[in-house]
C-alpha cells in the first residue's frame, strides 16, 4: 500500500495543478471572446469589470487583473497558483 501511495500521490497532485491551469485557460478564452464581442459592439475593449458576468462565468473564484483600451487588452488569470495571460495580439499563454 505504501508503494502504491508513493506512486499515486505525486501523480494526483500533478493532475490537480493541470486542472487548475485548464480552468484558468477556460477563463482566459471566455475573456477573449467577451472582449471581441464588446469590441464589435463598442469599437473599444472593456475593463474586465465592465464585461457581462454571464459571458465570463468560468472565471468565478479566480483572480483576474489587467488593462484594456480602445485598441488593446491584456489580462492575467490566476487560479490557485496557476497563471495564464491573454492579450488581444498574442492570444492565450
């Protein structure tokens, strides 16, 4: 049992971190989509707090920070230590 636990525990911890990052990526994708929709309607990008909360539901419980202006946006999404960036010209990283 101890050998099995020694093998499984590190794998499970890694899976948890990958899941947190996947959630952050999903949030970043939703922000990018919401920004493009907002830009089409308003000819400018929006501050995160101005976006419709229904469009960025995957971001609930995550830390989102960043800036936006009429031609560019850049946001960072952090979910339990996993950080993902999304920009209007560079996509999601």
